[in-house]
C-alpha cells in the first residue's frame, strides 16, 4: 500500500477526517517514527511488529560490470521485524487463498 492509498483509506474509514486531516495524521506518525529511529530508539507496535536500525560496517565490494573493487561506506539501515500476530494472520490468509 502506498502512502497516498493509506491516506485515502483512512479518510474513507473515518469520515470525520477529511483528506487533509488524514494526510497530516500519516505525516505526523511517519515523522515521529523517523525521529525515534534517529535517536536510536526501537519502535514496537504490539501485534504488528518492531522497527530498529541495523549498522552495516564499511566493506570492500565489487563493481559487477567492471569487476573492480570499490569501497562501500558504513551505513545505518532501518529494519522491520513482523510480530507474531501479523505473521500468523498473513499465514492464515495465504493458506485460505491457496
């Protein structure tokens, strides 16, 4: 689901929210989550999953086209781990469709 589809679904599900209010709500949630990760915090949403940052150290990589070695700098990457309830719900829905 894209950000714009999420905004439309929120405004449809909660008619008291206009499209602009739903957009603002999504922006506030995403900004708050981003700021929490930047502070090094872990985000846990019970029944859904958790977000954290993974550190990837610098390393020597290889350019697949030329084969030459290149330096890949260190970076921090967001990581999502699905919660047990989400995994089970997805698994049950997938089984019923098969």
